């Protein structure tokens, strides 16, 4: 993956997760601006990976995917990777 410059178009926009915080499954929503492969990984705060999911090749458009997160309360890092970029955001799981 390479750094994204000011004039470059990132292939994923409008990335969100809901509900957040959550007590159960979480739905991630994202838009793809160009054809790209999409993968999702979920890590706990200390870096242990809980989920690796390949969502395959996506054409431009809007998508959503529901994930079942670990049931242990805490903060998790959800990473959405494409062919050229990686976006990370946190999801909080509460009892």
C-alpha cells in the first residue's frame, strides 16, 4: 500500500459502522469509487486479530456487511483494506 496524496482518489469513501457502541453485530457501510478488492480485519486493542474477511472484488457503488464481533466488552479496531489503501476505525463493544 502506498500513502494517499492530496490529488489522489481513494477507492473507499463514506466508511461507517453502526450501531457504535454495540452489544451485538455491527454493520459496516462503505462506498467504492473504483473497482478494487476489499478485505476486513478486526483487532482488539492489543493487536490480536479476531476476524479476517475477504469481501472480494467490488465495482463502484455502495455496500454494507454485517459482522459478529467478539462478545467481550472493549474497543476493537476495524480495518478495511483495498488494493491501494487501508482505513481503520474503532468500534466499542459493551455489555
